[in-house]
C-alpha cells in the first residue's frame, strides 16, 4: 500500500510541475508563520526536488525582518535549483511585508480583483543603552527598512519600486502614511505586466492537485481555479 501511495505521489508531482505544489501563507507574517512554511517546503523537497513550489499569499503583512529572512532561505534553495512562484488569488490581499514576499517569486501571479497595499513602515525598536526611543531613531530605522524593502522590489520590478519610492509610500509617521496606498491586481497588471505580474495561460485553470502538511503527514486534495 505504501508503495502505491508513493507511486501515486510521484505521478502527481510530475503532473503538477507547471502550476507547482501549493504552500499557503496567510494572516500576519511572523517568525512562527514562516517556520511552518519552511517545514512544509522541507517536506515537499524531501520527496521531490526540482518541482516548483507555489506560495499562495493572503496576508495583511507583518514583520519586515522575518520576511527578509524567509526570502533569504528561498534564495538559498533557489541556488540549489528550486523554483518558487508567488500568487494572490481572487479577492485576496497582499499588504506591506507581503508585497516584498510576492516580489520574491520566480513567477508572480495575481487576479485582477486582488489587492496589494504599501504603507509607511512602522518599526518597533529598543535602544541598547536603555534610553527612550526618539523620533530621530525611528526615522533612521524606517529609512533603513525602506531601502531593504525597495531593494527586494527591484529584483522583480524596477518600475514598481520607483513608483513606491517616488511617492514616499514607505516613509512617514502620520495616519495617512500608515494607511498607505492600495493597488488592485488589475492596475498592476496593466501598468507593469510581466515586469511585476506574469500573465496566466487562461482565466480559469483546470483542477489540479495540491499538497498540504498536517501532523507531519502529506495530504493530497483537489482544487480548481485560483
């Protein structure tokens, strides 16, 4: 029975190479959230290296630092020949640090009615000397984070990064700065096309298999569309 399951899994992996194996990342982006995603990725790669992994994103954002650390780990795996796609599905959102993660995909997919939001980065810091944090301290850290954020965006789209930088969307401490700017998937597709979001083959994909991990076991299930 085990041999049959492994055989079926092998056939599945080969047949789903174009769309990739799905790893969902939802909610706030935290260290624990990324550790769970890394566990899922490790489980998949133990069974089949070289298959694309599709990170399905629906997140309001979270830690910029933890997101950058996760992207570094994706880059390490990429150096070993792995591929990572990113995706925001119909009605989904990808805000703040999530936009950085989206930009890290070798290919990036989004539906027209998905939403992307970029806002001023609000760092939480403490001084090593125990003194109160000043506005100047916050400004220096925010500027440093903004440079790292833009550097990541430029890996996929110089044009979109330039728009974010020219509008000063990552800087400032007012209520308006915190609210930021929302970009619809359709706006980004029309403005930047494959320079930021790759076109899908068709509007509605045929059903395909996905793998998720529960209690250390691989589970296969059918899904349609995206």
